[in-house]
C-alpha cells in the first residue's frame, strides 16, 4: 500500500483512534508521563515508517501495541548500556504539581482513590514486564489472539502467562487488603 493512496491516508487517521490505549500501556511500561508520551510518539513514527508492511484486514490496535512494546524494549536495552543523561535524572526527581481535589470532587473520595490507585500501580509494578504488559493488554480488551500478536507468542503461552499474571496480581492485592484491614 503506497503512502499516497486513499487507503494509506485513511490508516493514519484510524491509528489516531488508539492513542489513549497506547498511552495507557506506555504509561505503565515507562513509569512516567514524559517517557510514555515519547514512547507513543516513537510508536507512531515507527508505524508510519512501516506502513507498507501493515496487512489490511489485520488488527491495527494490536499492530500498534506490538510496535509500542518493541520500542519500549529497545529503549530499555539502550538505557542499560550507558549512563543516563543529567536531564533525565533531574526530570525524574521533579515533584509533580499538586492537584486541587476539591475541583474534581469530594476530597476524602479523591484521597481514597489515590491510595487504592497507588496500591494497584504497586501491585502491577511487582509483576515482571511481560506479565504487566499482558494484564494491561487484557484490560484494554484485546483478545488472546491479539495479545499473542503483540507479544509475538503462541496463543497458549499468552493464556498460561496471563493466568499466572492475574493470580500474582490477585495475591499482591490480597496482601494489600490484609494490611489495610484493622
């Protein structure tokens, strides 16, 4: 499919519809907003470069998520090879601006959401990168086949690893519930 064709023009517009799902996955993989935004941008750049390799009729969302995962793995491997630039260290140390909970609703409810959200993120963070990715892809509504395409694994492997990841997540959250109950 040539980039100048009508189909080629429709594909990038269709790909933008998945930006929120890609960002959610990137946020969990990267661990911060700035890196997640960079990862999503890198995903779209790579997708445009590989547009001629996209097979019409296949799942565009799964294709984009696989590109995102591969971009994340590549960035992670590069980061292990050398020291981090000073700007990256300083940006990670920056404290995010406080949000006014009264604007968004009841303060007590917002505090409860923050505590529970923090525990859920911690439980997800306790999983290995592949397990965390599978859980997030599942939460995005991808089928086993689509997850297999993203991860590059057989469907049976996805099913068994997702089952183990969900069990580990349940255990992490059950441990939190035991600690939280007086």
